[in-house]
C-alpha cells in the first residue's frame, strides 16, 4: 500500500449508478481535496467485480469483495468460490461488506446467518480482514463474531451505543463512523465516537450515501 499522506476513506461505493457520468471527474479531484486513498466496497458479486476493476484502474483505490446480507437472494451455487477467487486478486484488502440486517422483514435471518458465517470462515482461512454491516442485529452479530476470535476488521457505519462500541473494541474490532455522527437524531453515534480510542476509529463516507449535515440527503463523496 502506498504511504498515506492524507485522508483514507475506508468505505465507499464509487461503482454506484449515482456516480455514472461523473465518476472519472470526481475521482480525479481526490488528491487536491486531500484524499490519499479509498477502499471501494463490494456488496454482491457484481459490485465486488466492479470494485476490483476500479482498484485496477486507480493507484489510490483499494477494494473489498463480499455479499451484503440484503443481497443473499438468488446467489449462484458457486458464489463463495467466486468471492474466494476475487479475494486473492491484487489490491483486495478485505471481505465485505458482510453481516446481518434485520431492519427489513423480507430477508431470511437464517439465510443471512449462513452467508455471514461462510464468509467469516473464508476470512479466517485466508487471514483476511472483514467489513461488518450490522443493522438492528447487535445480539446475533456479537454472538457470531465470538465464534471467530481470529477474525478482525471494521464494524461499518456504527450508530449504536457507547456500551456496544466498547464491546466491539474489547473483541478487537475497529469502529467505522460515517456522516451519521452529524445527524441531530444520532446522539448514540456521537457519544460512541467519544469513547472509542482514536487508534480504533476509521472514517468512512459510505458514499454516495450518508452525506453529513448540512448536506444530508444529497449525494456524498470522499
């Protein structure tokens, strides 16, 4: 990895259609804006492959590959083999984003748990860091991660309580904070940012989502 000389946006989605037509222009502006590196994060097989492609085209972009919990439906039988093959490519630095999302009732919890555990098993076998998505699923997320004590990485887009943040830190995880910490109704996230040690915090935009105030609701970038 290149020597860091500016901000590292550890979680972005520049393959998203919201950047179509302006992607090259926006990425060309990063250096002048003080952004030295970006990790473009996969959420399914298609976006994982797109992330690998972006990383191959830009020296300052790295990537992760994985299947998000809301993207587990209609996966091909060899999906995990495809993820494993992608992980082994140059500039792939993590498996993710993976995890659990119980916010929407339409997605099978058992299916999410199975996909989550399979990807953690892969991360453990390869010694690869992971990026965890956990929404309304703290109890199950913690329980699953305790079964993989050798796996570590980032708890993405954290918005929970200081107590939960400290639990993750004790388990060896880093905490990712996005523009959510600026939202008036996100007091827990702001309080958590105060108690997490500075060397365990990573900054994320989750762009094009999670634009901070006063730009909430607009397209975000690094």
